[in-house]
């Protein structure tokens, strides 16, 4: 029997089909296929959900700050027009945002709370998505046009104030005698935001930059930091290095968000790699099931193999037929698993709401619970491609052993018990 691709494919299908019910995949092959499909689907779903949570966490970390932050060792720096323009002209920089931060007390209705005041320009606040997209009370339109502030929603609730109410910001200054004197400034509450990150929602107050500079008796250019927003956040280390070289100033410190959050980002990366390795073991176990299943199939089909050999079929024909049969289970399982995983990811918001309703963890306005039950998903083509690639490789490797075992069947031994 000469080598013929059609014959090999026909033999592969015959090996997968039972004698009792022609045309149906065998019981063993079905469960092997299901194992591979579930492993691939689990990998895609879990890693995509983890990617979604990771993206949200990183977005909240860098959302209030720049991708690159310029500070001064002494605490204060001069954001001159020349410096700001030079930073704006740097390749990859989308926006330059000077900021002035000071700790203060916020008082209203007989209540006092500690807060972080952040003086920003009007345009810088209106273009900061993490604030503009999360306004829950009031509007930002009047910010900068009158003495008004925008504060975190938790802080607003703690002080029991509403939009339009007055609050008092208590800062301090150093007198000529060296003593510290408090300074009181009244502002109107214009709006509040809910980012679902406690340190922002419970303690951050945005104040017009010029107003805060005046309250603290600083110069027009005095700021504590200059935040740079980049087109590509991943390029932050490279841009920071270029700025250190181009600025050439020892009185300025240039940091990137990856360096400032190195431990947290490193932990997320390690978690991602380890989760990929652990979940890949599911596909490995499914591949081992393919090996066991088709090794048993080779033993069951010894008589058929012997008959084919006596009819002139070469060992290569038998090997390719069994390889195609075993590989088909793995490849079809991979395709089914990828489709199932992507389908689940596409409907994850609805699934998250259903699970929340079943378990009773609907959140009820609790930001931390809502963050979990929202089930954010970020499907990355490269990640899905890696999963599919690993599953295909494991499937082909698993198909190789049973195919090799089929060549060990001698025609005489195979026909002895037929």
C-alpha cells in the first residue's frame, strides 16, 4: 500500500470511530477533547480576568499621578515657562501638569479631617480622566473661576457637606520669628469624585493652583512636582532616562511610575507568570490523557494494524494515521477551548452580575465589593496566541508517543489472537 494522504486521514477517522456507532467519536476521545478544551478555556478566562484587574489597579495607581514625575530634593521647584515647554517638546510626552501638594486640615459642620491638598491648573484637572469620569456629585465647570474645590466622595460624606456648601482649609506658614501660624481659607464644594481607591476618595482635595500658591504665600511658579503624561506608559523608564540626560540638572529628580511602584508591579508580574505556569498544568494533564487514551487505542487496534501491514501499508502510513487521530483531538479541543474562553470573556460582565446575585455579593454601593463583582476583562491577542500555541505544541507532543507505539506492533504478534 503506497503512501496516500487520503488513506491516512480515512484511517485516522476510523481509529476515532467506534465499531458500534460509525461516525461518532469514541468515548475516550471525547473526554480527551473535553479536557484539552476546558484547560485552554480556563487559561484564557483566568488570565484575561487577571489582566483586567491588573489594568484597573495600575490605572488607579498612575491615574492621579504622571507616568514620569519630576521633583526636587528640597521639596520645591520652579516650573518656569522654559522648563515646562522643554518637557512638552520631549518625544512621547502628551501632557505636562505642574502640581503643588500640601497636607492640611479640612473643617466643616464642626468636623475636622486630615487631607492632602493638590493645587492643579484648571485644564489639567479637566483632562484627568480618572476624575472627570468618576464625578458623582456636582460639576467641574466652575473650577478655577471661583474659590472652589473638588474632593473625594468619602471625604465629602465624612464631613457631611453637599455641593455648594463651604469648607475651611487649615494650612500653616512659618512666621519670621520661627513659629508656625495656622492659615484659614474658605472654599466652596464644587464636586466630588469616587475612584474606588481609599487614599484618593477619603483624603484628596483639588484646589486651583494659583489659589493654593496664594494661600501658602508661594511664588507663581512654585510647585512640588511636575507630572508628565506619556502616549505609551510602558515607555516611562526610557523617557525618564532621556530627561535626566537632556535636563542635566542636579536639583531635579526624575522618576517613572514603574520605579515608584516597583514592588507592586513586580508582584503583579510574578503572579501573572506563576498563574500561567500553574494553569498550563491543566492542559498538560489533558495532554497526558490523550497519550494514555491513544496508547490504549494502539493496543486495541493491534489486529487492524497487523492486517494493514500484511496488505502492504508501510510503518510510516500507520504512524501518520495514529498521529493525525491523536493530534486531531488536541487541535479540535484547543479550537473549542479558545472559542469557549473568548465567548465567556465577551459575556463576563453579565456572568459577574449573575454570580453576584447568586452569592448575594451585589456590592450595594460598597466600592471594594463592586470592584470585585465588576469582573473586568482584558483579552490580549498575544496572550491568547501563547495559550493556543502552548496547547497545540502539547497536543502534538502527546500525539507523537502513541504514533510511535503503533510501529512496535509486529504483524505476526498482532494476528496471533485475531
